[in-house]
């Protein structure tokens, strides 16, 4: 299965051995490389009772400490990706893990907005993410 994306200031690594463009009907195998032009995280604490309803009940556990989890807003402009260049804005509802942290730790995005139909389709089909296409300008 695809790996969870990892972000840093220079690039985002997720899933594509062949580094070829995804079509609407075929996705390359993991891992892919995403080259980010701009990235912005705005972190904030979210109360656990507010975050819980946004986390799917499929083996993903919400991580919290003293009744709070870490969420926020994530905005990125990819200059290259397997689906071409696109912009993304995501609402991060909380810090999550799989299998008590053994399957990885990351942020769950309860709302994802992209400016590319291909990026939205890949997000929904590969990762099961709630991606919507909207105009994005930043």
C-alpha cells in the first residue's frame, strides 16, 4: 500500500519508482516523489472531543495528551508530482497513528482542497482522503 507522505522544506516524499505521470485509470507503484515550491504549516491544539468525530474508524487512532491533539492548516504548492503541478490546502484534524504507532504517525486531514482534478482523484482513490477540487491562489 502507498506510504504516508513525509514533508520537509525542500520536498515531499510519498510513492513512484518509475517517476511517470499518473493517468485517471492507472497509478504507479510506491514510492512517489513530490517537489514542493512552497510549504506552510500553521499548527494549533485541537480538543480531543472535537477531533474524534473527524477521524475514520478503520484502524487509525487519535493521539492526544491532556485532552488535546495537534492539528492545524497545511498549504503547499507542488511544482512537480506524479499528477503534475498543483496546489493543496488541508485542514489537519489531529495527530494519528496506526497499530499503536507501529504503522507510523502522522496528521489526519479531515478536509483537503486541491486545484487539480487528477490530484483529487488520486487522493480519494489511493489514500481514501476527502479531496475536493477548488480554485486556489496564494
